[in-house]
């Protein structure tokens, strides 16, 4: 049976894979997108029931299509986001094959390209794009042994409060997932403790503009490298209940007990680092810093945006911050569940090529890996701060598609193949500029 051949195999049909397909299609590059489940599956089955996008619908989308069923300033539900990508893939005619798992990718010997082994047979490709994104393998730190509490789950396995046994819940991690899950559990009547580490907490809105808009006009989405030590600092922001600023003082006022980072466990007792006040203070300073930058921008540009002095007033720290709990007897406190909102690790076991550094991380620059012909897409800080966000991955995919197109031009030189060597798709540029202008008009 002959081996199927194509120019590019894109692995993954989430936001990164769909964006990649759009740009490859615009360049006329033959490609196949392989997805082991459904398009945007993680939005459907690896998120809690009440999750909504953390950015408003005018911002968290691709340039080529708006949400059909979500108001521009509203926050799409997880099902609406998944449906959006299904509709987008249909709109652009993306050649997605669902239910096909990639089991290995290896470079050919003595000839160009790669052998892609899948659950549906082998494919030979000149290029491979790993578009599986940053949320591949849930990470639960090995702190609390199995059996110490009835239930320990990762946030990707959490669905709703009724899923957990009766009793108190410890939520570990204070990024967007952790704070939203803790808030939902408290509203359901549970006793909740929230373990808070270093974080960034921007205002949901300030002076009538969403924080996504502020990061855009201030140029912060385009930062090319993270601040020193901040590459993996979580962002505490929420679109839940119409969107609101995450405020740990307000969470504490509702009855959520804040504790420091989860440090160690011994004989039924969990211990927390004495870093809670510092973590809250550092998050506050980042919040206030953005407000000050926004104020300066308004004054510098003469914008008519209402002042909001109350946003600068934080109020006193709650008792749980000034006199923090440093240890917790899990059984004595009635803790029956721990939800670990502690992020994810990459899993590239299937990608058996020389594209990784000594620590096993993708060795790449703007998605172009150290292994010629292999690309990465959808990773945090791939090219800028916005790279792992919906709109950011679309722009990164355009760069990768341009790179592939240029390389095809070189490889085709002196052969009968005919490709267009262009690192700039002017039609796409015009569309992007037009969309940006429309967005700016709507939001200013």
C-alpha cells in the first residue's frame, strides 16, 4: 500500500492548528491537519462547565470572523469557543482529519522530510508543525500522597461543585483557573482555602476599557521576552459573571481563606510557605502599575475617558493575609478534596527529532525549530506575550507559514516544482489592517 504524501502535516486542530491551516491555505501549500479527538477538543472536555473566555469576544477571536452568537463585549462560553473554531475550520476549508492520533515523527534518512506515523497509517511530509499548544499534560506536584484526602484532581478534570464529595476544598494555584474555581466552590456553600503564589492580576476594566485593550494600546501584548523571572507567572483574570477584576481581598470577604504556596506534607498536616503577604503585595503592585500606565497614556493622548480614582484604593489586607495560616490538619479541617490548578507540562514524546534543548524544551525562535522542517505553534512567549492567546497564535501562524513558503521556494529551485516564494501575504495584511481598524473604531 503506497504511503500518503503531503507538503505539511499539522499536528493538532485547536486554535493553533486552525490558524496554521488558514495561512498555509492562503499560500496554496498542500497540508493535512491531524487531530486525535475533535476540533478544539480541550475547550469542550478539559475545562469546567461554567468556564468562559478570559477576554471579550471582540478581542479573543481570529481577524477573519466574529462570534455569531456573542456580543462584542461579552465573554464566550467554552462551548461557544469550540463551536467558533469548528465554524472557522469549515469557513476556510481546513483539511482536518479528526480521530487520528500521531504516534511518531522521524526524519527520513538520505532524503528530505519526515515519516509521520499515525493511528490511521503513515504519511510522508516535507514539513511538520507541532500545534498541540501549551496545555498537554496536567501537572500535579508530588506533595500530598494518594489517599491523604478522598479526592485530588487537576483543574482540567474539575467540572462543577457537585462532582466533589461533601466537605471543604483546598484549591492550589491562584491564576485564572484557581481563582474562578475557588469562587465557584465558595458560592456553592463550600468552605474553601486558596493557596496563592506569585501572580499578575490586571484590572478587568479601567476607565471604560477592558484590560485586553489597555495591553494593546500600551504595547504590552507585543513584549518579546517575559520580565526576569516572570515567564511562568500566572495571570489572575476572569470573564465569569460578565467579567470582573480578580481581587483577593474581595475573595477573602466572601469567606475564601487565603494561604501561601503549598510547601510540604507530613503525617496528615499540610504546610504553607510564609509568602502570602508578599505574593499579594506583588500582584497589587502589578495591578497599580497598569493603572498608572493607563493614566499616563490617557493624559499623553488627550483621551476623553472617565477617571476612576476608586480603582487605586485597595483597602486593608484581610486577617488571613496579616496573620496567615502556615499549616493545616487536613482531616481536622474537613478537607475532602484538593483541586490542583497548577498548570501543564509539554508532552512531545511523539516528536522524535532533534528539536529540543538540554532540558527537553522546544529549541525554537518564533516557532522555527533547531530541526529544519519542524515548527512549533501556540506556545507561551513563542514570539511575544500574546502568543498563546487566540488572536496571538493567528499572527504567529502567519509568520510560520511565510517561513515554510520561503523554504519551499528554495527547495524547489532547479526542479520542476513551482511554488511562490513570498514572506508577505499582502492580501492577508490588508484584511488584518482592515479588521484592526474596525476593532479600534469599536473600542475607542
